C-alpha cells in the first residue's frame, strides 16, 4: 500500500478477485477508486475496500451487478434489510440441505445393510422439506388470477414425463440465452428477441396464456427478486439482466 492507497494488484490479491474484474467495476461505475497515482494508476482507499467487500458479499448472494449498484445507493437501513432477507433465505436453504443430507444418509445406510428402511424412519428429515414454499407464495400473490387458476388446472394432470419434458425445454431455453450472452449478442438483437419469444411460448404452452405484456412483467421480476436473479446468475453472471432486457425488447417488437 502506498501513502495514498492500495494499488489495483494489491486489492486483487486481498479480495481474491482478478484485476480485470476491478477494472470492469470501475468502468461501469460500481467501484471507482478514490485516487490515482501520478502515473495514472488506480489507488483504492480503505472506504473503497469496504465497498468492494459489500459488492462481493451481494455477488455471492446472487445479486446482479445492476441490483448491487441499486442496493449500495440505498440508505444503510435498506441495505441492512436486504442483507437480513438474504440471511433468512440462506438459513432456510441450510435447513433444507441438512434435511436432504439426513435423508441421503438414511438411504445409504439402508442400502449398505441390504435391508429396507423401517417405515417409522423412512420419512425422517422430510419435515424440513419446504415443498410448498413457492406454491403457497404463488397462491397468495396470484391465486385469484386467471393465469394462476389455468396453471393449476393444467399442471394438476401432469405426470413425471410431462415435468421432465418441460424441464428439458426450460434448460434448452436457458442454454440458448447463456450462449447468446457468451457470444456478446445484444439483448435487443433479433436473435435474443427470438429466444425471448420461445421462452414466452414455453410458458404459454405449459402453464397459462402468456401475452407479451405479461411476459415483460415476469422479466422485470427476474432482476427485481433476488431469488429469480440467483437462478439465472448461477448459470452465468449477467444472465438475469440479459434475459430481462431481451424479454422487454421482444414485448415491444411489433
């Protein structure tokens, strides 16, 4: 560290990120170093390091860079609320993971001993499986809508093969978006909008009639709700914003 601050290489080593990442954060205005050396090199203050710590924390929680920028511009009370919400979600995930591990351990033990699991032990751990978490939330938020009722009507008759086919289509859609992002294709390009249209038709085909306007609303949720954002960001960083923008562009397309 110089008298005026940390160099970009020093910060990269401290935070276990690449110099390229720090340059990118600077270019998009997410983390702009407080000072420059006489030669023009970036110099980071301790306050800059504290901001980087927050950025990396929210990144690990699945937030997009756009969402992180918004959160960090909010008052400390709102930042605390966002972190508290994410902590609660992580605790719930840990509980479900622990439950799955217990169930797997019990199944392994039964297989190794070559005997069936006792019926009184068979479902231990399943009490922590929150199968209804999202179903209950969806019912509360959209239960009165025609779309929700149509989705419930259709999915009630789906068997394993139906769900497998739907998941396969969804995965192909995700891979298409990820490949476009990897290639640097703009979300407003015809190719990206075509991918968004295919994603809309997937919903329309499997769940409920999904207009372009309704799909645009769903696209906004992909970047507004950290749970949706994390689903896309875990596939490829920046994917949530890319998909959302492609959906918006497709909705505006004649």
